[in-house]
């Protein structure tokens, strides 16, 4: 999970968002429906990001959490 977090952090230094596709997601969170999306959202919040978009089986898009 730390490797994924490092990858996302590095991408967000240079861009407004970071897309993580299914092969990378499934390494950390095996497919499990709605519970999976909630786990990804908690991971994002824990790292100071926001889960902007999630499509099961496709990707998750993270961006920086808005201030305030």
C-alpha cells in the first residue's frame, strides 16, 4: 500500500489528479464491490487526498483534498 501511496503522491506533485487502474488496485484491494470503494476512499482520506472517481473494474482517480 505504501508503494501505491508513493506513486500517487509523486503524480500529484506534477498533476491535478492521478488515475490508478484495475491491475494496480487489485494488488492492494481484491475486487469486492461497494466495500472496496469505501476502503479506497479511506486510503485517500488518510493520505490527504480525495477519491474523485471510482469505477469498479476500471480505475480510481485521486486528487488533492480541498482545503478547509
